[in-house]
C-alpha cells in the first residue's frame, strides 16, 4: 500500500519538492492556526467576528480562484504559484501588527488570495497518468498534514515565552522557506488539449461530485473553526493544550491520506464514502468526554476527502484543467465561507452545535456516496 505512494514522490521530483513546500507552509501555519479563533477573541472579537473573518478569507479565495484557473490554462504555472505564495507569506506579519480584530483584515485578504491554487492542482494533474491521480493528490497534499503534526506542539511550547506575535513572526520565516522551494520546481506550461468536455465512463457524474465537494467543504470549515473554542469552553483545555491537540488533527490527516489515496486509485467511490464516514465518526467522538484523541484523529479525514474529490475532477476534465479546478474551487470556497457562519449560529445555540451538524452532514454524504456506488455496481 505504501510503496506505490512512495513511488509518486520518488518518480516525480517536482511533486516531492511541492510535498516539502506544503510541509514547511503548514509547519509555519500550525504554530498559530489552531488558536486563531481564540486570538480573535483576545483582540476583542466574539463568535460573530470569528465567523466574519473566516468567511472573509474564504470569500477572498472564491473571488481569486477562477481568475487563477484562467491564468493556469494560459501562463506558466510555477510562476503563478510563486507570486501567490510570496504574497501570502506576508500575512503573519500583518497579523503580528494588528492591535484589534478589525486590523486582522489585511492579513486575512493576503492569506486568502488563491490565484496560484488552480495552477498547483493543474501542475499535479499534468505530472502523472490518470490512474495515479488519487495517490498523487492525496500524497502530495499530505505534506500539509506532515508539517502540521509537530508545529502545534512547538507552538504550545513557544507560546508562553514569545506570545502570539512571536508565533506569527516565526511562521513568516517558514512561509518564506516554503516559497523558495516552489522556486526550485521546474516550470510547467499548460498542455494543448483539443476536447474540453468531461470524460465519459467515469461512473460518477460531475454535478454529483461538485455537490459533495461543496457540502463537505462547508462542514469541514465550520467544524474546524469552532473545535478550538469548544475545547476551551466545554472541555476547559488551556491554550497550549489546544495547540497541541491540533497535532492530532494533522496526524490523522497524514496517516489516513496514504491508505485512502491508494484505495482511491482502485475504487474512488468507496474510498470517498469511507473518508466521509470516518470524518462523521470523528465529530461524534468529540462529543464524548473520552473521545477527544480518536475524534481528532478521525476528523483529519475531511482534508483527505477534499483531495480525493479534486483527483476525481481531474480525471473527468482533461482540458482546461485550470478553469475546471478554479471553478469547482470557487464553489467549494463558497461552501467554506458559509460553513463558519452557520457553525457560529449553531455554536451560539449550543457549543456542541457545530459537531452535531458535522456528524449529520458526514453521515448523509457517506450514505449518499456509498448508495451511488452500490447502485452503479448492482
């Protein structure tokens, strides 16, 4: 199971560099991201402010993804990525200088500028044959999880000494290193493709995939935004413990990405249903006092599900992949923008509200996806 996944990184040096670039990025982001909602409250914000800033970030992503997809189909992709990563690396400096929560807006806008994201996904999709796309997306994106495993622990250790602003400055240097790795990748220009229509015979209609992508993205954004306040308000976790708990989310994502990615190249439908079911189980376990550790580990499957959905879209659309990834990315980020707003309302009603929403959504999506696969095979 692991050997084919390792082969992806060995046989494709640029994907290996991208894997490590992703790891360094989240090594920086993981220093502070899991207590980001708590920091907003420190600067005078409430649950509404958390939801607003998170929605603003995803809204900025939605506005920049489609232009980024258009560029990815017409310009050299590594350069687009390099500019995007370079601008986003300035975000933690803006966060460090913010005296109040409205002053976080410029950093949120920089971080949410996703012009280079469709270029990255098209870069991956054009680097491997179609039968290896599931592994390529899951394994390359698992670099994000790998970097996020140790960084919350380091952030928890550093926080009492350097404070939140010290964590932001440390993140900036790691973001810069991630950007330098992008600069060492080979340039990639879009391939000429005569047929822009979706491929036939894949077994899963593109509208169904997009629907699952949007709803799953909304649920993921909502629950991840309000797990830290839940741990602080309900479980009485101190701030360093909450940061350390973020490592469990990343560890679960990394550990699940490789087997689910391998499974996806053999049966993407069942792998997708399995990943959704694991995420629902994680949300349910977090509701139990003794379920924090396994719950966070299983909840990490939500990011793997996203990678599997992106890989499936890549197999169906072989031409104008930048626009395809950009357009579906816009729809996903609309879901991600709405998700935290709905979760903020649910959290105001009861701190368990976002977990209950994620549990119900995950079960429904897993049931619908599995039902589609079984009907197809019947």
